[in-house]
C-alpha cells in the first residue's frame, strides 16, 4: 500500500490555526479531503496519516471524527497539552480513540528551546510508550541535539522526525544539521519523515536543490527508516503535491522495489499502524 505519511486539513472558521494568516495566500482557505483526493489518485496513494496543525485538543477531536468517516485516513497524529497537570490522564483518554496513532507537540513554536528537556515531560512520554503512540518531532535544526537526549531517555518510545528536521536549504547552512542527523540516525527508535523539504528550499527550487539533504538522510537512516509525506496543503507554498512527489521519486532513483514500497508506504504502515493494530488494508 502507498501511504502519504503526512498531510493536514483545516477549516479556518475553527479559529485555532493562529499561524495561518492571510499573508500565506495559497493556503489561507479551507482544505478538506475532497481537495486532497485528486492528488492521491494521481499518485496511486491508498492511505494517509492525517497530522494536527493546531495546538488544541479540539482540533485533534475534529480530525479523529473526520477520520472515522474517511477510509483513506488510516491514522491521526494529534496534539495534547503535554504541560497539563493531568497530562497522563489526557493521553490515556485520547489513546482510547481507535485511529489515534501519535501525538505531536509543536516544538518549533515553543519559546523555550529547552522545553524538550523539562522534567515534567518524562512521565508523559512514558505514558505515550505504554499506549504504543508515536512521538512526531516537529523541530528546527537547533532542537536536534536536545531531541537526541530525549530519544536516548525513552528507548521504548517510537520517534518520527518530521520534515527531516527542517534543514536550512535556502541558505545552504546545513553543516550542523548533517552532523546532528547522523547522530540521531544511530538511535534505533527514531525514523525520519521525508517531507517538508520543498518549503525549506529557495523559491522556484529544483529537485537538485534537495539532493544533498535527501542523500544524507538516506545514507544515515536507510530506506527501512524513511517515510515519505506530502505535507499538503503546506506544500502548495512551494510548488505543490505533484512537484514534490516527483522530486522525491527522482531523488531516490535506485531503490529496489521492496525499498521503494517501504519508503512510500510500508514504513508508515509499520511505524504508525501495525503496532497498534490499526487498519492497513
């Protein structure tokens, strides 16, 4: 099965997408699964992982309700308040929803760069591991050394690094990112989501502009620990779904059929769905 391991939907009237402002004109409107369907059909994609885009539990419930009536959505990565006094209970409650497969704090938007290292996070992450939930790490390059420490502290928790850790492709300043990616890849409980690179590249990017980053991720993680995701509709800011999918395929030209199946679907099924017994076929 081909799986898009990372996409969003949103309804502006909900009012909880504070980052989504009119200056982001190509994506400043409602997007739902009917908008996504033509892209999935063109790409031969049979399942998706729907990911939160607002730091509210209300949005996560909205996504879960939507997913329960959409066969194409195989799992939801949601959000909860990791800092809440009843954080453990919140996770246990949310984990009861069949299609919840992971949680994603929006670390890139948190003012405290050391938030990942806070002592209060440990019991919450342990609760996630107990419920076989995935921790999606939405971080910037400066967070990678901190993420490494968290991954080491929680060897029983599965981590997914979103958007390859957002290397600064537009500026070309990726030396430290390369170092930290290599270190993270040594940890067996972390995999890398090949998504979001188009929006980190220069305007009017070409596939060649992404080659070094994709090549480094492949060399470090290998095809069995890479998941392809569209980051739709955010990718509409940088060329769109079809351009990014074509680029990813171009930049991974020599995969065996088994490796290609893994990167473009099998790994997402294994990481997000199989361990929790979620629907795959």
